[in-house]
C-alpha cells in the first residue's frame, strides 16, 4: 500500500513540476515576444569630403569610421536620434 501511495505521490509531483515549467516558459516567451524593436535612425551627418571606411551598429550606437584629408576619424552617433555623441581622431597617415 505504501509503494502505491509513493508512486501516486511521485506522479502528481512530476505533473506539478511540469506545469510550473510550462508557466515559466510561457512567461519568458511573452516577455521576449512583446519587447519593442529598437529604433535606428535612417541617416547620420558626416563632413562633406569624408570617405566612409566602415559603419556599424552596436550597443545602442552607430559607429562610423571615415577618412578626410588623410586623417582617420571614428564618429559615434546615438542610435535613436542620430546626434553625434563622440568623435575620436584615430591618427594621421
């Protein structure tokens, strides 16, 4: 009789744990699904005679490397507004 009770208890605890895991997965899915897409500005402004070497988006910033008159510069722009947050001169050739 005790073995039958233990087996029944084990099955009911297993079903309970599966239910908790299903609720946890559903909550994580809802949180990840409802996250809004990050806004990315369509264009940024660099100097007129600049030649763009590379541009990429990472960590909420748009990084644009450009050369102008032989000087390489890295410009960091805010991803949402497109305003320049920082400009770093990498070096002159």
